[in-house]
C-alpha cells in the first residue's frame, strides 16, 4: 500500500499546482482565442463564438513580427552557441583550479537586474556612449548610422542576456567528457578538428540541445530587448502580444497569437529534439 | 614572430574565454560606474563622481518599496517552488509509477512555454475568476516558472546518487525513513540548495511574467523598466551593483568555507 | 534494532533459491548451507549469479522462489535492516557526508545503542586506522576506504558478514596484503564471512570452503585443495587454475585403477578420482604435475611420448612449455627451475610423464574449453 502510494503523494501538490495554474490557463487561453467582441459591449468585453478565423487574422496581420521573432531567435541561438561553446570548453578543460570561480562569473551578471544591463547596453551603444564615436572616427560606420534602434542591437542584447542559459548546460556536458577520450582520438590519428567533430561535439550533444532550447524558447517570446534596444521596425511577436493585452485590450487576438507562438515552439522543439536524438531532456 | 603566433595558437581558447567574459561584464561595469554618477534624475550622461547614491540608496521614490517587494516575492516563490519541485523530483527520481512519462512532459511544458504566454494565460485565468493582479498572483506565477527548474536540478542530483549508499544504510539497520533522513536527504541537499538559489535569482530578475500579473504593485525589475523612459535614477544602479557584490561575496565565502572544511 | 530476525544466529541455509528477471534466470534453484564461523567464498565469472546470491542474503533482492534461513529463523521476507547481516560493498559505499567515525557509528546508532565510542574506536584499532576518525571518506586512499568499510560492517558484530568483491579496486600488492589481513580478522572476530569474487587465487587464499558458480548454479563446492586436486567438471578444472584435458577411453582395469587409452598410449587413473559416467572420459592433469624429459631419458609413472616443444616461456620460478602431442593437442607443462638443468628449446622432441595419483577424470562429453574463456568485462559489476 505504502509502496504504491508514496510517489503519488509526492506528486499531488506540485502536479495539482501545474494543473490549476498551467494547464487550466492554457485551456482558458485557447478558449479566449476564439472569442469575438460582445455586441454593444464595452471595450474588453468578449463572448465565445468559436471564431477560428481569429487565428488567420492574427497571424496574417502580424506575419512580419512572427517571422522576425523566429529569425531573431534563431540568429541569437546560433550566436550564443558560437560564443558559449568555446567558453564552456575553456572553463571545463582549461579552468583548472579557477573552474568554480569562472562558473560563478558566468552566473554573476544575473544578480544585476537584466533590465539594468540591457539599458546599460542601450547607453553604451547609444549616441552618448563611447562605441559609436570610436567606430565613426575609424570610419567603420557612417555618420548617420546608429547602433541602437536596430536589428543588430536587439539580437546582440538577446545574445547577451541568454548567454548564461547556453553556457551552463554546455559546461555541464563538456565537463563530463573524460579528457582521455580526446587523447585517445588524437592517438588514433584524428587531428584537432576531427577530434572535435567526431568526439567532443557528439559527447556534448545533450548540452548543445539543452542550451539551444533554453536560449531559443525565451528568445522567441521575448519583447524586452526589442522594446529597449529596438525600434518600431524591429517589433517582435512578444511586443504585439503585450500591447494587445495592455494597450488595445484585444484579448482574443493576444490569446490567438500566444497560443500560436506556443504551438509553433512546441512543434519546432519536438522536431529538433527528435533530430538531435536526445529524448531525455528533463 | 613565429613564437608569438604559436603563443596565440596555444592560448587561443583562453583569449577567447577572456573576450567572452569581457562581453559579459561590460554592462555590469557600466552599471557599477554609473552608480557613482552625480546626477539627480536621469542617469544618462556622466556628471561627476559622488558617494551620495550609495549613502542614500532609497533616495529615489519607490525604489526601495520595489526592492522589498522583489525580495518578498523571491523568498516566497523560492520556498514554495523548492518544496513542490523537490517532492516531484523525488517521485520521479526514486520511484517507478504509472504516468511517469506524462509527468515528465508536464514538468517540461512550462519550460518550453515562452514567459509571455505563461504570464498572459495566467492573467486571463485570474481575470476570469475576478482575482485582481497583485502580490499573490505574482508569487503564484513565479512558483510556476521556477518549479520546473527546481525539478530538473534536484532530479539531476538524485540521479547522480550512488544507489549503493542507500543500500548500505539499509544494510546498517536504518529503515526507510531513517535512510531518507540520514543519507538520501543530506546527499541531495546541495542540489536542493542550488535549485533554491536558481529559483531565487530567476524570480528576483523576472520582468515579463511579473508585468502581466502584478497589477499596480511594483517590483525592482518593473521599477527599472518603467523608469527607463524618463531616465533611471542612479539608486537603481546602486541596488543592482550591491546585489551583485552581495551575491559574489556569499558565493566566494561559501567556496572558502567549503574548501576549509575539506582540508581540516 | 527492529524485527524478530535480528537476534538470529547459526548456519546460513539457502533452500531452492531462484531469482529471475523476466526470462533471464540469474540464480537457479540454489541450495546451500554455510556453517557458522566459516570463511566461505562464492567464486565464478561475471554474470554467474554470485552477486545476486549475495544481495538476496543481504535482503537487497527478493528471491523469486525459495527460502533463506539463519539458524532456525526464516529471514526470506525480512528487510535488510532487520537482518543481523552486514555487507562490505563493492567500491565500499562509504557515506561521503559523514566522518569516518560517524560512518562506523552509523549502524550502532540506528540500533539505538548508547556509549558507542568504545566500540567504534575498537573497530578503528582492528583495521589499524585510529588516527583517521575525523576525516571524510574522500580524503582516504582506496586501501583505507576498504578497511573503513570493513570496520563499519564488523563493528555491528553481525551473524554474517558479506563481502562483495571487496578487493577488486585495490592494486595487486595491497590486495595480497588485505587477503591475509581479512583472513586474520575473520579468525579474530569469529564471524561467518561470505565472500564473492571472480578471482580464483583470492578465493583460494582466504576461504575454507569455495562454491564455484556458473550460470546461476553451483558447479562444485569444497575446500580449495579438494576443488583444485579433484575437480568434478571441466568448468571447475579450467576456472580454478589451469588444466590439460585429454580425450580418452577406459580400456581396462588394474585393481584400484582404470587403464585409460589416450590416443593409443596407456595411462593409469585411480578409480575414485573419476567423475565419468561411462568409458568415455576427459583425463585431466594440472600443468605443474607434468615432468618433461628428453626422448632417451627413462621415466616412471604415466608417460606420453612423441611430444615436440612448441613454445618456451621463462618466468623466473618456473618455465612454461607448450608441447605439441602426436594427436595435434598442445599440452601445458610448468617446470620448476630447481634442478639446474638447462631449459628445453623450441623444436626439441620430448616425453611427458607424471605420477598416476595426479590424474583426474571428467565425463567424456564435457566441453574441454569450459571456463577457460576470460571475458573482457571480468572486472565489471554484475548488476
């Protein structure tokens, strides 16, 4: 009796919580997404009419932001991977006794609010910052080019903010690699690059998968970087959802967009995880 | 020339790491430097050095209320998510039961859902039940997104536990409850502590979900975001820098104590 | 301490114990009595079921069928913590978060004993590591951890001490030393030791009785000398040391001896050393029992002629020869280097002889190679 009951007793509070505050809201979101404005009602009053066309309308209207969200998230993920992989490798294999210190340094910027840091980037890259004048005097950018309010700034900001989420899982899986396997590969006539491609990378795949997911998912739904570092031309889906909720009070469209974003991410994640061949994520 | 290029070749990865760390720390340094800016309102342009902001961190209106709220919410969210998440981690990590894979999926889903969707859907639910956004809705929202991270962290620690240690305890006359209390729990404790730390930092730094569910209540990230338009007071930089220094000190002290205990 | 079984003492008795995992039978209908106070070894290759047997005795696995009793108490269904049995785990399983003292005190504290300092210190003295009481396990060497694991088990004065490949992780020299020490400690404390190992030399050095296990069953049980001198099966003959097994037929009788025909050459075999069921046999002779001689030298006892030296390995105390016989089989001969005679060289023609009393015989239909294959995962855990 006890043996059968224990796991369920342990699960009930947490799972109940998820049921009420995660599944129920998602269900409610799906419900809201097909509502239409109430006839003669005030702004923000809606009734259920099961209008699936809400989705078509919402997606069509915001196709640019949709595309931008996934494009920016993709570029962000690739950049973060390119920066974080060598970093994680360096910590794991060259860190020596400073390994723990370096790990702490990766996480430490978290404690300065990410908003403060993002705004710091805005000011560093802005007209009053020191980067723009230097680049201009070196004639790398023209007098009229700005760094902020650009896709570049948004992607850079996201790459920056999600870098620790990429680095930590990568580190965890690279650190588990027995350095002797790398020596063995060298011993068996593989050069540095082949060793990386045939031994290091495959062994660190779980970290790559976890890191890219932990970067891509929040990046695709982000709107803070676009709001601070971008311009109206760099608006992402998150910005639209946010403004539909708070400014326009168009709940059905916001819900339809949220639901579509979630579904799109889940589909992409499923395909990606299947391809990468790592089922054990959690 | 040749020796220089060889030095670069050998230390390429270290140079790379140094550059990456510089990238990570540029805005931190900027925030820190500008916490000393002698500028009354907008902290955009360097006006001169002062300690005034550090001497009076609550000088800017609302900033300390916001900080207080963030700490309270972070503490409660950490407490609840750590308890709930640890229980789930033990259920998954130590027991075989029906529905284990769907449980795993349900844990993973909140992590695979963008924060904006989590925040927006939760807000919709609160509106349906006519619950006003505010302190407790925010705590609930934070527990929601922290819990999955707690489960994953604690589960990893449980998985790395040698089952022979628990068997040894049973062999040495400890019954199931004593085995859990004397062996399993102490060995999993570092994982639980790490999970709690992670939960607190996620909660403390969260903006998106908070923005949806906090209503008129302000938190530190919200304060920063809202005041960004008219210029952030230097006190915000003081608080950010202080949190950074505090966290770093705690971690380094923890390391130091841990190492000392190992040696003696 | 909890439960009725805790005070049980006496012989350990396994009756028809079977453990199966799905279709796989790890231990098959095993019956066994381990007398109180003995040093007993379960010997076998990895996957033979010896560790599963040990874990069932400890209570960490439940038998699918069968009974386990300690003295007159049935302990089959009791929990590990209700049995007066302690284990020295493979890789020791010391609690990393507790000091050495607390590790050793763990069992005593769980049983609610008071004034345990004395007992713990005595256990530390027994393993000669009293100065390490306040260390943590990670600060100890492998050999020290091994001794602490032993002390942690012995301090409880169990009716039975189980040792699961306890010396597997130690280097050869330390292993030899620990073998002698374990044996001494066993005599000192007088507890029944059940020792699981795949190392035949280790089993023979320490145990009074060895049970050789293969594929979930006991092949043969007896003292090291019995098993070595008169193995019952090809598996035992090959797994415990090395054997030359030659196909032959019993062709006649001479008093207490059989006359055996080995490819046309007649040898003699004591009737009571034959485990064959009919006239077809495998005649077995240990390599060190052979003597090797030049063709023209006359020798006594059993003789096989017409050999040719194929390979010579000089290993100090002895020289090992591979001798090719006329029927195409290579025989192994270990010759002590104690006679000052120069070794034979490759290609030389030789005779092989031995005292008839050293011949043993197995059933003729047995696989002469059984037990010789050493799997590469020999050192791996069985689980």
